[in-house]
């Protein structure tokens, strides 16, 4: 087997494993895994910008929330059915990502982080400000009757798992294809040394802009699905915490690896799940993980595996 | 209340905000100026100051002034020590890399906040002011009898609020004197101007960093002790000061003490005034957008460019 | 036929004049060396030519078209290539990927692999193809820079101090390489090593205090009294 086909087999193997697991997992973990796959899709989107392009955004909750509210508000207030509502959410995310990119990409490094943080915060506050429609922190429930997509009831656990798996497969596959394409390789080169890439004749600004829109669109899709599958949209999903989470998951799993976002989300989810028996302050775990990862394992789990055992892992 | 007295009241409230904000922002600005890192956990140092003040006041008993003044000394010292520890354990190890420092201080933010929640709890608790007499304020009008003063109902402040403004002024003067008149200040300014040169001249840059991080946090804590008789201590109270201090540092220019103080006055006063007349959420939306846009339109401005 | 011309090209940094009204012409196919003492403005001039630095005033023409307003990447796409003075390879990517990034801009499919192998062979790095670029010695990284330039198969190749840090043997190979390229590719060579200049350049331009001091064949330049005073005498 060539190195390239080993890579394909490994990644498709994960998707097949996740598909198969639904038949054997007990209900509790079955539900968890559905949630993890949607959140991991969010992390996959985040990773395209952070891991592969080298742009550390602190504002992805803006895109996640754009997807969630684009979907939720059209169902709630305009009587949309799930399919067009999902599309509205995803398009809204793409649009917001493009707009923020036009502004934020004028900056680099720390400024980029702060600019994305500030605009996302403004987005969060906007959700609160229009509490009449969004119900603010309290949020609103999307009723079971409103969650039937082409005759499939998404509040049903099996259907929900399948939808989550579908979303994850698409974003995961897209990410794998992207980073092996010449566009993705250029993104990686931009992460390593942007000026050199520019002097090889690439329009690095356009590449970064495209990367941010792709990243934001996947994040928005995750947000839209999350709201639809679990039947709820609330302001906390727009808060700064939801910008930090994908950073945390990707750092833990390994930034700039295709598998990393899923692995990081999985580990963090169960870490918090297990620790909830000891403390309700789950953010403490998140904080400790951030500090420890920064100090001791900036490569993350999959990054470490790549460094030691499997150099060509994308 | 009529518009004029209302505006005076808003201005006074704004001046108290501005005084505390100036302390917090100068702390953040000092850290950014000298160390070239952004401390996202700065608001949590502020919150710790308030919470420690409550513990001290609560344990002291006796006359409220006793606990308060002890807190005024102890809280900044303790918070400063915690910050020095964080600097040595975390920031030094990531070599003050700007991006990794932000990620690490986000982690620190959650750690401090959640540990406070687990020990101090979710309640908001007041600290009694050491003195608190109400001072009614006069307003003037052109009445039938010509120009005359009167005391509109509701137009008043307290002796404590005025004292906060005064105390902040004194501390700021002290910081200014430290930076310009002392050897420690000279070392800080040398490190700020050129880190490598400072190293070459044998300045213990790492110790200067630890000290600056400690002083920055202590200033935030001091601001919080001053405000806690007015606002109560709560584990989530660090978020707003962080945002406002950010705005101030970005508008005031980094490392510039007078610029930071001026910007704090401007933001503190306008925040007070805007919050009285508009929805606080709208005011915050405008403020965050302002920070974002200032950074976008002057990208080479404050945070410099990353070398690839 | 000039492939490159500048007219009145000037740059000042904070009032300090780095390059003053340079009129520079480079005919197609020529190997031109640009020499001058440190701080003479060589890198600034070349930076304005390839678009890394915006000129204060003046024009740049490439192949008969005014490119003064074009961003750097668009100039590269028109057939310029620039190799960095300070080694600027992608240290954490394999050598092949470094060169492939350069080749991919104009080629696709198998042609990329062929161009990469060819460029690496020409600079003698075929054996290092699968190393990470950061693991190469300094001299090899300089050669990789040149290979990246070659893989772009440019019409104008700008080499910014390419032999700095190379061994004697590598310099000899470099001279051979430049002579092979001469004719097909126009080369603008910023160079400190006078042996390299004398042996490879068709003509030499001397920059001093931001102005063109002299221009001529290597022999003429060597015998020019003004150049000797400004540069050779002190260097």
C-alpha cells in the first residue's frame, strides 16, 4: 500500500467505525457521540483556519452562532422547514465569515486575535440586544414538529446520530481533500512563511480570505445542525466560550492534522463528562487543559503521533 | 430630574468608573508596554482583588474602616504575588510568545474564575465602605428671582465616591513617580525600549517581567478594592473591566501613562453618560466594535506585526 | 529589447533617501550584476522592482508593460522570480514541497514532479529531496532557494546575494549554473563576491548612495577609478 492510500484508508476507517458504533453503543454514549460529531465538525472548520492557515481566531462563535440563529430564527419566526432553514444558516455563516475576513485580514498575529474576539463579542451582545426575537440567554426551543427533515424526525436518536455522522463525514472529507489539494498545500505554506509564498507568485490575501470563508461556513453548518438536532438555540453558543472551545479541542487533538479536531473533541468531551462527577465547574478543566497544552504539548495528541511515528499524516 | 442635573450625576458616576478604570488600564498597559504580551486574565486579577477584599473585611469585623484599609494593602499584595507566580510558571515557559501567551492566559482566566466559584461561591457580596456620608449637590437655574442654586431631589454623591477618585489619582501619581523617578522604573523603561539591549546591559529582564506582571495585576486588584463597596464582589465581575481596559489601552496608546489615563477618563465618563441615556448592551456593542475597528484601521499600530 | 527598465525610481524611508532617481535598463538574456557597498540601496532597489517595497516615486517596466502598480505576486506571475537574501525556505516542509510550491504556480499534474526533480538536479540537491528543508545545511538551504527560483522558470531571475555562505566548491557549481542559464533567462545578480561577478556577469551596474555610479563590462568596472574609490578601494 502506498503512503497516500494508507492515509485514505485510515481516515475512511474512522468514518466507517463511527458509522458502525451506532449499532453497539449504549444509549448514553450513543447520544454523546452524536453531539461530539457535530462539535467535532465545528472543530474541523476551526482547524482549517487555525491549524492549516496559521490564523488564530478568537471569534469563531460568531460563525457557529450565525449558523444556529440563521437556522433557528427562520424556523421560529418565519415558519421555514428544516432544509431551507439549514441553508439560510450556512449561507449566513459564509456571509458573516466573509465580512469579518475582509476586516480582520487587514491585521496579523495578536491584532487578528483581538479583532476577531471583539467582533464576535459584538455579535454575542447583538443576540442579547435583540432578545425579543432570540430570547437572549434563555434561548428558545425548536419543537419536535419543526424538526422533521424530508419526513425524517431529527429528534429521534437514531436519525439524529445519522445526521450528525453525515455532517461530520462531509466536513471531515472536505478537510482531508482540501489539505491534500494544491490550494491546501499553499495554505500550509502560508502558515509556515507567508512572505515567501507571496514571492512565489501567490495572492496570499485571497487564499486567506477563502480559507476563512470555508472555515466559517463549516462552523456555521455545525452550528445550524447543532440547533436543529438538539432542538435549542441560545446566546451562550455565541459567547466567547464557544470561540475558545474549538481552539481547545484542536490544540488538544493536534492543530494542522485532519484527525486532530475529532480526537480533541472526543477527549475533552469525556474529560468534562467524567469530571462532572467531581465538580460542576467544568470550565476549570478547560482552563487547566489550555494552560497545560500550551506549556507541554503544543503539538497535541495527533501532532505528537505524527512527529514520532507517521511523518506524512496530513 | 431635568437634563442638567441628570448629566451632572452621570458625570460623577462616570468619574468614579474612570478612576477605577484608569488603575486597571494602567496595569494592563504596563504589562503590554514592557512585556509585549496581552494578558487576557487581567480582569480576573481585578475580580480576585474584590473577592479578597470581601474575605479580609469579613474576617476582620469591628469597624468597617479597619477591614477595608487592611484589604487595601493585602489584596493588591496577594494578587500581585499570584501574578508573579503565574508569570514564572506559565508566561516564562512559553517564552512570552504573544500568541501562546494569549491562549495560556485564557486558560488562566478560567482557572481563576472557576476556583473562585468553587470556593467563594456564586453570590455577590458587598464590602461596607469605611465612610459613606451622602453629599447633596446643588444645581442652578434662572428662576423668577434670577440666578439661584437649589438641591434637586436625587442629585447627590457620597464622600466615599469622591475619596475613590482622589485615591486613584494618588496611586496614579505614585505609578508615574515610580516609572520616572526610581531605578526600578528605569529598568522597566529600558526593557520596554529594547529587550535585547537591556539583556546586553545586564538588566535582569526576567525579574523585571515578573515584577511588571505583578504590579499590573496589583493595580487591577487595587482598583477592585476601591470599587467593591459600591459594586459588590462577584466571580464574574472581571469581564467588563477587561473589555473597558482593552478599549482604553488601544485608544490611549500603549505604554503611555498619560495617554492611558486620558483615555480612561474619556471612556469612563462616556460609559457612565451613555449607560444612563442608552441601553448598556448597546453601549457595549458600540464599544467592542470601536476596539475592533480601531485595530483594523491601524493594524501596524499597537500590537505591531508578527515577524513570519 | 529591454526586459526590465526603471525610470526615476526613488525611495525614502522617513526622509532618508535610500534610492534616488534610478534609471536602470536590463536587456533580455543578459546576466547583470548589481554591486555596491553595504547600504548602497541594492536590496531596496530590487525590492521595488519585484514589488516588496513601494517606491516613493518613479516607474518600473517589465517586458514593455508598466508594472509599478502591480502587487508582488502579480509581478511574479508575469515571469519574475526572486530568491531571498536571508534564507527563507519553508523549514518544516520537505525539500520537494518547497520546490513544488514554486512550480505549482504555472504547472499541474506530473509536470510538477518533473520540474521539481529537474530544479533539484541542477543545484545538486537530488539526494536531499525528502529531507525537511530546515534540516539542510546553510549552504544547501541557499541552493534550495535557487532551485525554487529555477522551478518558476522565470524570464527574469533576481538572485539576492546567492553565494553568501556557500563553500568554494558550491560557488564553482553556482558559476557553472549561471552560465548554463545565461541566454534563456535574464539574470539580475546582487553579489558581493567579486570573483563570481567577474566570471558570470555580462555587464555590471554599481550602486552607491542610492544612485547608479557606473555601468559597464566587468573589466571596465574593475578599471573605473570612481568605482574603485567608492567601493573596491574600501572593500
